[in-house]
C-alpha cells in the first residue's frame, strides 16, 4: 500500500506523544525526497535534548505484512544496530492510524554529506565492521536469519532470474548472465550447505545509503533490510562497480587497489576470528552479490516499468521512477557486466589475500 503524507496528520499524531509540547505544524520541515519508500520530515530546526530528530514515514508496505508488523520490524532493525554508533538512534514511533496508515519512526536526523569514494571508502569499512562485530543473539526473531547464505543467495538469484527478459534484451548480456548463473549453481552444489556463523548485516549497503558526518563517521541510514547473515555480502554490495555507481550523489571511482584497501581496513576492525571465517568467502560473494543485484534489478524493472506516466507532465514520483529505470538499463548493458566481471575473469583480477 502506498500513501501520500499530509503534514497536518503527522503533526496531530506527534501531539499524542506529548514529547514535543511546543512543536507547531509550521515547525515540520519536509526534506527532499531521496527514495520511493519513505518520507522524511525534520521535527523543527531547534535541537531536542541536544539532537535534531526526524520522522521517517513509510510510503510503501508490502502486501503480505500488516503496517503494524512492518513498522515494528523496522523499529527492531534500528534497535539492533544502534549499539554500533554508526546508525541513527531510534527515539520512538507512531503507531499506524487512520491519519497515518503506515505509522512513523522517530530517529536521529543525520546531518552531513554524500559519500566521496576518494575520501570515505575506508570509513564505510569501519561502519560495516562496527555492525558486524555486534553480538549475535540466540534468537534473532523478528529479524530474518540466514545460516546457509550460499544456498539462500543462489536460490534468490534463480527466483529473480525469471524476470531477466523484462530488462535484458541484448543477446551478449543474456549470455553473460547465463554463464554466471551456471557458475553460481555449480558453486552452490559444492558449497551451498556450508553453515557460516551469521552476524548482524545491513544488506542494502551501497554507498548511497550512508551520510558522512563532520567527524568523518559514515552513518548508515537505510535500516529496514537489516537481518542476520553473511558479512561478506555487505562488503561486496558496498564496493562492487554496480553499487558505487548506483546513487547519482556518490562521487569517485574505485580501483582494485582501493577495494583491497577497503577489505584490509575491515579485517583490522573486526575480531580476528570473524576475519578468518569470512576471508575465504570474500571473492565468491562478490560474484554472487552482483548476480543478486542484477537479477533484483530485472524483477524491479518488470514490476515497476509500467507505473511511469507516459505524458510529458510527470510527478516527482514518476521522475524518480524514471531515474531508477534508467540506472537499471545501464546495469543491464553488456559493457557494464564485462566491467564488473573483470574482477574475476580479466587479466588484472581482484586479489584480496
């Protein structure tokens, strides 16, 4: 379900908390949209107990879950990652209601700038390490838990592969994906049942989901896909070519040496036992994570391409949708795929030993 936010309704629900007795309607500042899933509203210019707070209002809720369950799960994602000090702190929430059908979370307003890969890449490694080294509970519920990540990842890739024809029209690109999927199936046949100790992972870790503060820390802000799984997938998604070129606000390029430094920084920031367990999976999970991302793009394209208005008078949402669709088309080009595959097939392969 998609909802449009009326600030009057948000203000009325905030008043029920009695936390902000002097907060007026005109104090609510709607921030520029950066994605399709949430509205973000700054709760006044003045700090609250030394902090500026933000209402994070879901626009979209999956049809297979209730708004109450979706909001509760998001809140738990923030709670679990909070001790890392590299994610926004959760301060409260507004239950779904007739005025606010999907509810809202009240979190820190993270102030800073977009990632510059030439300056900030190693900070992303520090951020991921700070989350991955958090203790794993005996019972991860309600967050998802993936104990056999190879098997799970290849299963997801195959499920999403049925949507490849919607996006990938080029024969060469189709052949590349067929070749990579065969490698993935063969790898899963040999390693798919290997149990790997899961850690708290952020999942959607491309550089566009971080804000770099004045103190240099990179704060990860897109929390709702947090779960327990393989840290190697987070590392791959943060540094693959298709990830670092995804968000138009992220600047800079990465060489193989930059990526190797990123992994070296991560190794030194986590306990040696965690580094040793993950190291054998660093390279294969880059290959699998690229396939996951590309086949996800095919599915997203198939499900959303028809929603863009065909008239010249497009809404802001239409323009954002069009931007995502254009980026997915670039991802599906054979030259993009070959650029990524140079890591494992080219003469100058990526080395992470």
